[in-house]
C-alpha cells in the first residue's frame, strides 16, 4: 500500500509553517509530509542482526512543507532558525562524512539521494526542484528516532514531488539503506515503523521480507518516556557501528568453527538460519564457541585465519577499523536473549489476559532487557540507569529505548502511578540536575500514533 494522501485540516502548527514557508519562498506549500518518531518497547540492537523488534510511533514528528520548481535544485530551510539553510543542484547531491557529527541537512540528503538513485530513465523525466521547510518536534539524539524521521520524510517529499507512488515497505527498505549514507549501519526498525505504524497499536516488525504485525497493547497500563538529559549522535562516534561489527565478528567466528563460509555471514540471524538451530541452541553454541575475554583485532584475524585487509573489507566499517578490543561473547548473548524476549513480549500481548499478570510479565521482560543492555551490551549511561532505579517503585518495568549511551527510557506504568512516577523523577532526578521547568517535554506518556502521511491543501 502507498502512503496515504489526506487533505490538511489547517491548525496552529500548519499556520506557523505556512507563514515561515511564505516568508522564505513567497508562495504557499504544494504539499506536506508528516513522519513520526518512535519508541521501541523491546528488541534493542537486534534489528541489524536480522531479528524482530516491537516499536510504536509517537505523536512527536517531522513535518515538512514542500513546493516544486522547474529548476532542478534543492533549497532547504529549517523552521528552527538555529539550523543553517542549505542549497544544491539535484545532480550534485553528495554526503561527505567527517570525524564529527553530520550536519542536519545531510540527513535530508540521505533520503533525497535514496530516491534519486532509485529512479529509472522514464521516472527521471519527473524530477522537479524542491523548496522545503523542515519542522521537527522529536527530541534529538535521544533514541526516539529523529534521524530516521528526517531521512524518511525527505525521501517521501522527493518521491511525492517526482510522482512516484511506492508501497510503504519499499519506501521503508529504501530509507533504511539510504540512512546508512550518514555512516551508521542500522537495521531498519526506525524507517519501518515510520511508514508502517498504525494508530492504536504497536507493531512487531520483522525483516527479510519486511513485514509488520499489530501488537495488542494492554489497555490498563501506559508507556511513560523519560529523558535522561544526556544525548549521543549515533553518527558522531564509532560506538554504534562497533556493536554492529562485534555481532558480525561473533557470527563469523562461530561460522568458521562450524565450517561455514564466514565471509558470507554478516549477521547473527543469518548464522542461526544457516545452522537451523533455535534461539536456546544458539545461546548454548555462543557459550561453547566464544570466550568471555575480549578479542584483539589480531585474535580475530587468527580465529578467522585471514588478513587484516580482508577483515577490514569483509567485516569492518571505516570507523571501526582502528578498534583493537571486541567483546563478542557478551554481545552475541544479548542478541539471542533479546530476540527471545521479543517473542515472549509479543506472545504475552497477543494471548495474555491483559490483567496484572500480563503487565508483570511485560514489565519483567523490559527490566531484563535493560539489564542486558547495561551489562552485556554496555550501551547504557549512568543517568539512564538512575532513572531505571527510581522508576522501579512505580512501574512494572523500565528500560532504555533506542541505541542508548544516553537518551530516553520507556516504562510500563499503571495509570494511577503515572503522576507519582513523574513527581518522583522531578524531585529526585531532574531538580537535582538543575531543571526547574519544561517537565512536560522531558517526561511524558505516549499512545501509539499513525505512520507517515502526505497532506495537501485541496
Ligand atoms: P536519534 O536517536 O534521534 O535518531 P541520531 O543521533 O540518530 O538521533 O540523529 C540525530 C540528528 O538528526 C541530529 O543531530 C540532527 O542532525 C538531525 N535532526 C533530528 N531532528 C532534527 C530537526 N528537527 N532539525 C534538524 N535536524 C534534526
Ligand atoms: P536510534 O537510537 O533511534 O538512532 C538506532 C538504529 C536502529 C536500532 C537501534 C537500537 C538507525 C537509523 N537506527 O536507533 O536501527 O538498531 O539504534 O535498537 O541506525
Ligand atoms: Mg537515529
């Protein structure tokens, strides 16, 4: 199914963006696109290993106003004037990475480049120039997927302007691939939920082929998001890609020991499929095949009986080639156990009574997920762990959400405890850090919203 096109009901937000658009381009927008952020309920750092995850879309979103021109040029502005404007010819879209965080407009360029590269000769006749104003409300670098909302809204704006109507799954796959131009080797969860989300339910997202199943969330509890007031831009450091690569090396060393072609084994999920084992058997195999002590790059080269340059090209990314210490046992154990937790979470939602017992199980799985991310995957942050501790008394379970190293937590909370938890966090976490107001944007409840949509004026 293609992304829905609806008539815009003018509101305060669209009035403001229209005014900004008119101020810059002296015309009204032809269309708008909305792409939501997401909170991942469970299944962290396993999408890029090929395993299913369970996110839902947020109300916070990326909202773009767009007009087309006959000059094949992109002109891009941000509603928030702290971001500089950007212009380029459409046949000169380049994303040049440096050692620091990418510029904001490079995320837009990822989506635009993805669409431009997908066009066949006849589709190229419909290329138009783009005038765009971007307005985003998703907390940034906080694990709520602002990056993918920007990339996916960029791709959708270009696709609609060039008269391409693609199925949502195709757009999601295209966006997952083109966000990698920013340097991170993500797995596709964020772009998938951005397009496939449905109001009122979370989704189980599975890959290859990309598919989604509605998840029935318990009606007598809510999800609360709390910002740890720390951030990490995932493309600014090698931390994220290091985890992707550690999982790949774990798969490759086990594959080699099992006499499979290690060079073909990019993901732990591929290894499981090749061996035909279940998740419990994979856990046993990890314990028997990998050692707890970290591996040096030379150890990995020896295990795989390969050379440094072949390892660099087959297994590593440009920003992980200098890493000398890989924890493979711990990362692989997290992945297989987290994949099991997603299965149990999904089954509990679908078949549970919805009562207290269901909530206790879901909460336990969320808490176990956090412990594993903290101890085995080492992608938490002391401020995330502090929120998890403070939330224990009020929630069924709390975990970091998104990639981690900062950002947000998500808690499953009974409605009567939401205010108590908020107050406890304000008194014991936010106020001691010097925050005195604006709490509604750093600790808030959230209900599942719809995925990407295109709006027109008529
Ligand atoms: P997240 O966890 O939110 O996906 P990332 O580190 O992957 O975080 O990406 C965050 C980056 O996305 C920001 O540093 C910024 O460059 C870009 N971005 C997100 N939202 C906006 C916005 N509203 N305006 C400009 N850039 C944005
Ligand atoms: P965030 O933290 O929202 O950038 C990243 C990845 C996901 C997934 C999670 C961890 C991208 C675009 N996103 O999300 O694919 O791996 O981390 O579960 O790479
Ligand atoms: Mg991101």
